[in-house]
């Protein structure tokens, strides 16, 4: 089984107010090489965008993998680890459950905005996509190029 690292983050500009603009990003690492994927969600909360970020990363994998998934969302990590119960966002959790089903996943929390190089890339990309209202693939490629070859 291939060993892959996924660092994901979601962003919801205007979370909980009027017309939020949300996005999700997953940065996938394999043997030190990185690729970023993003999705514009539009009207979604921070929690929903964090769930989608994890799902997006897992959905991108073409075969079952051993995954180390890092998220700055305790909500995602603790819920998927079975510590927290699901009270809301059931259709969002359903997407993540389906994406996670075929993989062997180790869920890890990483402190956001604390200088973790790959997490900062995911955060920057999610904010940019949310603000722009679309995914800029060239921008994602440029951000990932700045990481270089790094294994986590």
C-alpha cells in the first residue's frame, strides 16, 4: 500500500453571516513530492469546509493507501477518530465517510497558523479560493512548488 500524507484546510470568509464564501484545499505528499487540490464551496461554514478538505484529499487518491491525514480542525480529527459525536453536518460527513472507506488513515491534529509549512500552504490556498470564488490551478501549483521536496 502506498504511503501518502495529506495536509488539509478549509476556509469560510464571513462564516455564519449573510453570504459566506467557503473553500477547501488538500495538499497531498508522496515520497516528498506535493500536489494541491482545491474546491470552491460557496455558502458553507468553516466546519463544513474542513470536512470537505479532508474528503477532497482522500477522493483524489486513485487506489487504497495508507494515509497520514493532518488537519488543523479538531472537529474533523476528533469526530473521525470516534471521540466526538456527529450532531450536525450529516451529509458532509457522509461524503468524508465514503472517501475514507477504502484507506487506512491516521488522523492527526496540527496547530493552525503555527508555521507548519505545508499547513500554511493549504490555509493560504483555501483563503485565496474562497475570496476569488474559483479554483486557480496555476496558483496552487506555484504554492506547492515553494514547498520543494519535503517528507513529513
